[in-house]
């Protein structure tokens, strides 16, 4: 595990660029210990939380709003309207636009979608996408291509995407994505690596990806971050979170 140097704190630089923290987290529809989940998110002090498996059914907006409030965030977009992916943000973010996208449904598979937004931090403008890709290899690969097309069509120079890819590094879809985007964990390792299962993680299937112009300052599972406990991370959900510190250039 790499824990040094410490992960940079969020800030706006004199030149208008922004250092932000982006957290990727599969929260399993908040079926586990939601107090532990809120504590983990709060300790990470994220500017953006890219959620997978947000509540989608009965009173899903209220459940997601409670999690946002308990962790110092607000709902940006997604949830039931994106078939599970969602984005929360801190009050540092200025929201330019949002869009939830439902992907083509393959018979016998779960409905999938993207939660997307364009936001600003200081003078930095950033496209954002949260995803949860298919368990089916062929469908997952198609969705990877759709993810890249969606980022390319957002009209932004810099973007970040994150989520549960349901695939390890070296897989066909993971390779497709990292041919075009930085795998933040590989670019600047920090913290822990494997994300699933939480009790004895033996694989990395969750990732944060960024366009080439974004500087990655550190990325990994926040195992040694102050305020994070192993007990909370095991109790919160069935995945470990991925936290990245990024410097986004001014527009």
C-alpha cells in the first residue's frame, strides 16, 4: 500500500486551476450501514462523489438526499433516472448542466445508464460521468465505447469518469477505456489498490478515469485517510471506495 505523500486537499490555485477530490463508490442501494457509509464519504472530503447502485425505487430521491445531507454533499444528478449511477457534489461546484442517459437494454440484462454533468471549480471546467458497466462481457465492451463517445460529445476539454467497471485492468473494456483516458490509480498510486470484496479485497474492478490534460495527484482506496476505519468501510457497502486528487487546468 502506498500512503505517502499525503493526498492533496481541495483548493483553487491563483491561476484559476482547481485541485479537487473525486470519490467513486458503489453503495449497493444503501442496503447496508448508511451511517458508516456517510462517515466514509465525509472523511474523504470529496468535491464530487460518483455513485453506483444509488437507490432506484420507492422514495429513492429522499434516500439519496439523506445520504448527501449526512455527508456534506448535495445531489447533482442521477439515481433512478440514470438506472443507478448518480453524482453528488460539494458546494464548491458551480453546475453548468446535467444529463441522465439510459443505455440500450439487452434482453436478460439489467438496465444501465450514465449520470453526467458539466461543472466548474474556480476557473476550471470539467465534464463528469458516473457509470456501472454490465456483467456481460460483450455488452460491457459496447458500453465502454458509449462512455468514450459521451465524454467526447460533452464539449469540454477536461473530464473525469468513474464507476464500477465490473472488470479488472487488462480486460478488453478496461483496455479500451485506458487507451483514451488515464487510469488514475496507475498514473499516481496512493492508498490501497483492490476494491472488491471489502472484507478481503482481491481485485480492482472500480476505477476513476481522467482525460489526458488532467493532472492526477494520487488515487486509490483511502485506507489510511484520517477518519476512515476498516470497520466502517466493511460495513458501508460491498465495495471499497476509490478516491482521487486531481488538478484541473483553468479553462
